[in-house]
């Protein structure tokens, strides 16, 4: 499985040209093989960005989410165990959404696709792919 960071999910939908060829190939391959997941917190982040006028989706955030899920995207639930795991990640910056996304990828043994410099530089056993490459 691969896990998409929030901005990568948005790029897949609204700006696929921002994805690098390696990341694009990894995502396309995972759709048919291993699965593509996203943390539930990513949908919250997208809805908040839309609500604040910082992101324009082709539909409501709820409809956009449903479309992704109907298309085969796997939503990774945020539960108490994952929330605590995110809190216990050493050396990662304090952003709770990034912590939960990283914890979800670790929990699944997945590759996290992100362009977030802090997540890419984080010294941890998390497998990562720079979304821009």
C-alpha cells in the first residue's frame, strides 16, 4: 500500500502536473496492485481549506471525498491507537495532521508520498517518496 499526503491527494485531483514521474508511476501502479490510502484527517484538512477559500474543489468536500472512495481510494481511520501513535513519534514536528498521516503510513507498512520537506527529512524508518520526483 501507498499513503498519499493531503497535498498529494489534492494534486492528483486538481494539479496532476505537479506530480513527478516516479510518484505518478508509483500511484498508478498501486491502484491496481497494493492499494492507495489516505488518512481520514486529509479529508478534514481539505474541507477546512475549502471552507477558508484557500482551495476550490469541483464539488463539495463531502461529494469529492465520496468520489475518491467510490474510485477505490482507501480511507485510513483515525482512532485512539493511531492518535496515540502519532503523539509518540520522536523527532517529527508538532503538526497533528502530519503526525497522524505518518503514523497511518507506519501502521500500514506503506510508502508515504509527500512533498513536505519536514516529513521527507524526518529521521525515521518510514518509507517515503518525494511527490515531486
